[in-house]
């Protein structure tokens, strides 16, 4: 039983508006506390949205902070495979016909949690923190995490109290969608007053405009938020949210069963059916997620295309999805996740074929195999159960003569190591990522974004790919852009530059008395409509 709650012998109907929800069959909890407690899969990064990395952290930060442009998180994945863009702190925007000038009309009457009014100058202050090296508030960490958003920006200017103009050097078609993204840095707007007041300690005093206000953080134990009673939009139904990091999946399941938490992320795959049978609720969707491997192109073996192709053909994606992960994921048959408009499915390149894999290795004189190392985390956002998944891959590759050692780190430490790029001796690095814009492919494969100045951690370079992606980025027509992105997907597939493995369904399991949680086609969620039924 959760402290502060009582159980009564009553049946409580669980009616939730979520994608692919399995409703409870029985329920006997009557909630007397109105704080929503979530068990998350790892410790969070810093509560500075422009600096923080990882979806785990953005799911927290985006309750506190808001960007100019956001996405519809109220519509389930089943109804909207790609979430629609919506006004956030910009109530509207205009884009010039040539695609170079973005004029944002900032929402009026909004205040930050510390009482500072939101205006165009506050937004410009934040943008310059990420973009303008000459600005006194400039943060190299914020710039590093968001650099792929500002690569093409020429100028940022406040033209009146509530109007901000951003000009691009050349057309940059992903710009609006990128403003709505989170995970590897975000353009969410922070209080300039708080930044000036707390300086380097701002992450310990996060102040945004969002529906929840920061209350307390005890590292390794909890992050607590309270409802923002002065929120400009629809106020949340719940009084607060508590995020509890529990890296062990069995501990998360136990916490749900005991009533200590109301929802868990990343349940252990073998627990899901039992939890549903016990009356808990399953919510899952189709977020823009791909669990994938990058190859180290500076490694003598991984630099050989046939080796990379052989590894792709040796991976048993169906087996991992069905046997190890018990249907909580889908096999990945494309380098991008399905939740964007340029998805290309390539079962020919990613369906298991051991005989062909062996032939490819033999064709380059590696019929006796070789030894390599895969680096991965032990937990983290979108990582599912990375150690067991790596061990599964280890068995797959052993079948074609490749001995794969596994190098693991805790999630936040791993993010830092991964972002520096692979070192000699490491052949592959694992990550879970993806976006609702196909521009994600540029971020992870462009020769201009090789680590450590970008997150092309395997140092992949293809002039042909770069040219096609540049065409996609500069196309002012979305259909034309998506055609170029599909060409880019095929180039990456043919060159075996990445090894997509699975697409997560992002399962959450909720107590029977929770309603209003929606699994949209995104890796984060809106908690304003969540209710704990009395």
C-alpha cells in the first residue's frame, strides 16, 4: 500500500484515453493522495533543458519548461503516427516564402514560475545562450547539446515586445520540428532572471513556464514537482508529480505492486502479461525510437562494408523482439523509426541470413572471424534492457565467428563517453534515439557532425549522403524533402552505416485508478490530463 493512500474493497472502472491500452480487469484502490508517482528507469541528468541529455530527463524537464513550438501529445499513436506541431510559447509563427525567415509571435500574459514575464527578449536571451558565443549568457554546454538546431542560423532579433525573428543562412526545413524536440538538448525557455541569479547552479533551481513547478531533488531518490496554479494553459488535474529513479526493472515492478508508485516505465518484458492479468493497465505506442549500433569507421574491420553488412544480417531482430523482449518492441527494418514521414522499410537488408553473412565475411578474408568490442549502457532512456540485449547480439555474432566483448557503463556516464566518439579497440557503440523529423539521420551520419563536435560517433563519411541530406534540409516543400530523406535512408542502408535492431513500443504500466495518460507518437508525455480516480 502506498503511504497516504487507502485501499477499499471497491471496483474502480479504469477508463483511459491511451494508445493500445489494456484496461484492468479488477481494481480495489481508492486514491486519497493526488500526487502522481512515476518510477523511471535511471537517474536523470541536470534540470537544465538546454544542457541535459536523454529522454529520461526531458520527460521531467518538459513538465517544467516549454519551447516556442511543441507537439500534440494528447492524440494516441494509433490515431497520429506523427504528432502534429502545435503552438507552445509562440502562439503563432510565419515562415517567409523563401524559407529563410521565421517570425514568432510570443504568447502574451505568460509568467515564469519566479514571476518574470515572458516576452520576446526573454526568448532571445535563451536562444543566444545556445547560439551566440559573444553573448554574456552563452553556455558552451547548451550550445554543444543543441548545435544541430543552430548550424544554419544567421541572426536572431527582437523586433517588438512580443515578436522574435530568426533568419537562416539557407532554407532549413526541419527548424520548427527541431524546436519541439528534446532529449539531446532542447530549446525550452528558461527564466532569464533565474539564469542571472543562479549562474552555474541554475540546474539546481530550474524555473520555466510549464504546468509544474520544481519542488525538490534528492539525487538517487526523487525529483518532486508541484502543480503550477498560475499556468497560462489548462491547469493539471493532479497536485504534483514525483519521479523516482529505480534502475532495476524488478524493483520498479515491485514498487507498482506495493502501491509505492502509480506508473512504471520500462517494465521487465516477462512481467507485462502478469501485471495486466493482475488488473494493471498497459499503455504503449509507436514513438520515434530505434535501438541501433553505430560502427567505428576507424576500426580496420568495421571500415569494411561487407563486415558491416554481415553483422546486420547476423542479427536476429525477430527473435530479440519475440523471445527476449516478449513483444514489447518491434523488429527494426529501417534506419529511421516509423514515426516520421520519410520512413523506409528494408527487410532485404535487415532480415536474418546467416549463410549470406558468412559469405560476406569470407569474401573479405575474414572467414575465421575476429574479436571486437561493443560499448553500451546498463540502463537509460529508451535503452530497454541493454545488457541482456547486448548479450543476445553477442550470441548472434558468435554464429558467424565474431567474438564480441561488451563494455558497459551507467547511463549518464555512458552518454558522456558515447558523445566523445569511439576509441581504438571499440568496434561498435549502441544507442537508442530517433526523432519525429528525419533530420535525425543527418545528426548521426553527417560528416560535418563527427564526434566530438557532433554525435556521429562512428566517424562515418559519405559525400553522396551529405549531398542528398543537404537537398532534403533545404527543400521548402515537405514532400520533396521527404523524397530526399528516403534516398538518404537507402544510402545509409546500402552502405550498412548503422545497424538498426528494434523499435521500442515504450510500454508503461499504470495502477488501475489512473486515467488520462496518453501514449502519443513521441518519447515523452503530457501529464496535464492525468487523474487519480477517487
